[in-house]
C-alpha cells in the first residue's frame, strides 16, 4: 500500500463528525440537533458523516431528510449490514476534517464532549479515546467489558480503560492511516498506537440507551477475544512471526528435552525402566510440539518476507 496523504487540504473543514448507525431511527434527529448546537458554539466549518449500516427501519429516510435540509450532513448507505468497523472505515476514507470525532448514534455518547475531546488532543496527542468511567449499561455488559479491557490493556501494553468507547477524537492523519477491517473497531487505540500515533484517554459522560436496544449480543465477547488474537497477530507479530512461535517452541522443546535427558540418565544408571514411565512420552510430546512451533514460525518468516517493506512505517511529516 502506498504512503497516504498525511495532511488535509487547506479548504478542509475543521471537524468531521462520524456516526455509524444500524436501526437508530428514533435518535437521529435529536442527535443531529445536539451536534449542531455544539458546533454553533465552536463556530467553525464542519461536516457530519452518517453511515447507515444497512438499517431495516426508517433510519435512511430520516437521514435523507436531514441531508436535504442541512448541507453539512453527508450520508453513506451500505447495501446490507456490514458492521460497525466497516462503517467507520468508509467514513474515515471520506472524512475531510482536520479533526475527526466518532460517536455512537444511540445518544449514549454526548456531543457536548466534542470541544473537550479536541482540546485533549492538544499538541501532544493524535488520538483521544473516551473512557465511560461511570457506565449506564446492564451489569451483564459492564462486567465482561471490564474483563475485556483489562486483558486487552495487558496484552497490548496500552494503559487505557475503555478500548471500545464509541466516542473518540482523532487527528486527520490517524483516520487516513489506520485500517479498521473485520471487527477491529474495538482495537482502534491499539491499531493507532502500533502505527506510531500518540494515544491517550479522557473520561466522558455516558447515558443509558434511550431508544431501541444494543446491536451487539453476548457473542461480542467471544468474537472480541478472537479479534484480540487477530490484532496481536496482524500488527505486532506479522513482521516477526518467529518471535511468537519460536519462543514457545523453544520453551516446549527445552522442557521436553530436560524431562527425557533426566529419564535417560536414570535408565543408564539402571534405576528405572522406561517402559513404565509415561513421563517419557510426555517429554517426547513437548519436544515434537517445540519443533513444530519453531517450524511454523520459520514458515511465517518466509511468507512475511515478501511484504517486508510495505506498510511497516507511518510518516508524520516530510520536509522538501
Ligand atoms: N452499529 C452499527 N453497525 C452494527 C452494529 C452497531 O453501525 O452492525 C452502531 C449502532 O447503531 C450504534 C453504535 O454502532 O450507533 C454502537 O452500537 P450499540 O449502541 O448497539 O453498542 P453498545 O453501546 O451496546 O456497545
Ligand atoms: Mg450504545
């Protein structure tokens, strides 16, 4: 992939507000009204990109009407429900603003947070992720979510509390650089961090869902963790698969070798008979698994070699 443009054109709006939505007909007008109120206070040019992720209710009609009445409103409509990640992805391609805010359509995120989120970017940060410190969701959601955030924080090494918050502020170049495929919207802070952007978090207000119901069921947690593997794989280890497989392969090999060396010595010394020592087989198993892991890592290295130079960096600016 070629290096993308890193700074917006001079005529670009100050802010792009991105709203992915799926069957949220009841809240769209109110949400739009509240964004407009905030933007009046800010007093700078802006656009709002609504992405209708294949809604089957009247969401699109409401958006068509908003679009007819307000020139700032842009609407992208998917042919079917492709998911929140795809919705964010397409909006990121379109976004022209110097800053980009993403927020959910269900009024759980508060547009009044926009100015402070942008302010939090300051000179230092490229992405500010909202932290719903006091959440208004059922316990069945908040407890697994805490666990998810804890594990993700540990695994990725990024110290933030709420990876999946819909409300985030980005500099233009962040949304042009990162690609949110699959279901990876839950890991945007990690994707940005690994691309070299400076990521922080800010506590934001959170409201109970007013209309409709959540679009993500319990499957989110299983999928969420499988996605963590994908994220670690495609970002952290894709350039060095041997580092992941090799380490565990060597550990397994060593454990197996130690067990079998010990048993062999015992056998030589005539203190044991190997035919009644199942541990000997366990040692063998560890050795074989170890060799397999190292081989998989090496194969991975050979495959990844072909794409070594692509997309391994992200340029902040160029002086010419
Ligand atoms: N959403 C979407 N596509 C989907 C599922 C959800 O665009 O397939 C939108 C949804 O309309 C909302 C946001 O993503 O604007 C967050 O979804 P939801 O409120 O259901 O998630 P929760 O707040 O329960 O985590
Ligand atoms: Mg919600």
